[in-house]
C-alpha cells in the first residue's frame, strides 16, 4: 500500500514540472540574429520585395527599417567585405584585395586557399560549416538549421547566419536560379517566423554585394594581360595587375586599354590623384582634404554629367548621396579608396557589364564591377535595441557596425552551457552542471551505481554539437564521445563510451525549461536551468 509521503512526493514533482512548463518565455531584448544574405544587389532585392516574392521578409520587418542604398567596397566579394566589416575598415585598408595577390615584401604569391582560410577563421565557430551548405541539396539543411536559433541564444547573444546559396546560384545557374535561391531563403525564414522564436528579438538582414548574372561575356584577363605585358608583368589576379617595374604603370595601363576589350583601368599617379583610362577617354580623381573631384579629360565613363555633376569636390558620403540612384553609385570614392590601398595592384582593372572575369566558379554571373547590380546593397533591421537609432537613407556597408548599428556587441563573453536535472523511469537520475562556456560535467545516479563524467564542446554548428570527455563507469576511467543533432524542439544524441555499447536517445523540448527524453530502455523528463 502506497504511503502518504509517496503521494505527496508525486504531487510535489507534478507542481515542480508545471512551474517550469508555465514559466514565461525568456525575454529576448538583448538577443540579436544577423542574416548575411550573399550576392543579392539592392536592385534585385527591392524588385523581389515589391513583387511580393519575399512575403516573410516583408512580414518580419514590417515594423522595422528598410534602407535601399548601401554600398559595398569594390571589388565586390565576401572575402573583401567580411574581414573589414566588424572593424569598420574601408577598401583602402586591410591586406585582402582579391582572392589571391602578390606580396611585394615577401616577393611571393598569396594563394586563394590562404585567403579563404583567413576569411573562414574570422567567422564565428558555429558558422564555419555554412559554406558547405551553399551546395544544392544541402541548402535545405541551412534553412532548417534556423529553427535552432533559441538553442544558440542560450550561450551567445549575437548570432550570425550566412545564406551563401544565392552567390553559388548566381555564379553557376544564372539569373533565374539566383532569384530562386533568394526565394528559398524567404521560405525558410517563414518557417522560423511561424514558430514565434523571433518574437521580441532584434533581427538584422543585410546583403553583402550584388550579382550581375545572365547574358555575360567572360573575359580571360589571365590570358590577355600576360600577352600584352609579357616580361613586364609580375602577377595578375583580377582586379590587380602587379608589375616588375611600377614606374611604367601609366604607359602600360594605356597600352592595356588600347589593345584589349577591358573596360576601365586605373593607376595611382600620386598620393592625391588616381588616373582612369577607358575606350571613351580618361579622367582623374583628385583628393583635397576629405573630398574628391571627378575631373574629366575626355569622355564621361560614369555619365555623372547626366545627373548634374559639374566638377565639385564632394566627401565620400556626399558622393554616395548624390549618385545612389545612378547606375554607378559611389564609384569615385570606392575606386579611389581601392587604388590607394598599398597592397592593391600597380594597375587596377574594372570589368563593366556585360564583361566579367573568366573563372571556373563564375560561368553565368559575377560581381566584379562598380554598377548598382554589383555593389549596391540593402539593409533591414527590427527590434527593441534599435529604437533610438537615427534614421539614415544611405550607408557604407563597412561602417554598418562601427557607425550605424553600434549597439551590437560581437565581443560579449559567451555564457556557460545550460545545466539540468533529469529524472527517468525506471529509477534513475542525472545531474548536468556547466562551470563555463563549452564545458559541462555531471553524474548519472541509479540504485546500483554512480557515474561521474566531464566533457568539452569540441565542435559546434547550427545543427550539431560534438562533445569529447571521459567518465568513470564500472570503477574504470573511460573516454566518451557524445554527438548531438538538433532540429527545432527535437534533439538526437549518440554516446560512444569505451568498453560499452553505443547508446542513442531522442529529446523533445516541451518549453524552454523542460525536455522529454526517450531511449531504448528509459523514459524521463529533464529540467533545464
């Protein structure tokens, strides 16, 4: 016969669980989700938005801000913008000026792989896998991984998410595939939006550069330039041409324009003057203080006279404001900045539509020029953290965090892992405690054993976590591997322990603080705190 204490203990346990199940959702006013939408120009983004093809983007940011006129540094590319973004560096700064370059001091080539590894090393650890998810088929995993955002917020306040499929599709599949990739992102955003997990949080979406896709002409710069310059060439990788003797750069730039289909070449005449040459003629960009003048010699490559430009000296921001709706927004400060970079080539090439560089990874499109479809980008943001942000209509993408959205703290220390108490049937319990970020330990308790364990988060992504550690079982020290996979409220786990069979379990979150767990021989509840 069951005693009164037995029933009292069951009532107490029920009340305890009901308390956790009905605990209000955690406030998210200090949580940020930042979408990096790759290779979508503001032109294409706005066209899709106005056509109603991005209903979930529209719904999410209905009460937020939408800025249509952002400019990414030339040359457009994630390898150019992302290493500069959090430090607020423009394209006159930082040593990455293309996928590969010539290191003048070391007198050697810096490879594409070196640049790629450096860029990826700057990604948050949970984002390093997202390049792989740009491959068709795997993009669905990228989209579904958004459902795990609340798990990521448990230890970090600022989460970045990269959608690279739009870049892959634009380069290889052309304009239709490019826009389908954008709409696919919107679909998965809708799945996340419908869960309510973004309610009360701060969300930012920016596009990092554009994409010129479609009827393009692929120009083999790596064939044309060596044939023209021969032994005067040191190294070429678009847009940079490095010379054996930089003193000959002006005459060689004129030779390139005269004898090739290249649209525009630029050289630095001195610290305050950049000279440009095209088939239409030449021009100079002249620096005076913090202003720049576009001085025509003959021809008007950018056609700025059509919008009323008469040779004024303008600041960088004034240039962007003046030209934001033009075909070539902000080209003058953008090009002057890049040519002024001490790591840039002695001659800088600019491909203008329909010309793009011929590469193995760019069969149908590229973002190599200075048109609005190459470099004009969009920004959307919503959430309580932005209530006091002053309105702005234009922005330079490299200043997004250093000037516009300064409240986002990427250096905030991550929090410890969640702790928990688990109760299982048949009679068994487990305690998990986390002393610090990426570390946790605990013990399993049953009628005939106590098994302490400790483990370290070796690898973590939006979808998985891999823990390595050790446990004491059967009075022996054993190594342990735990692999967890997540999909929204579901958690799948496998534990491999030396000297024992693999164990598998599945968990279902019933709220932010309670999880139902089942395995082959037990069923229980976990209280998370």
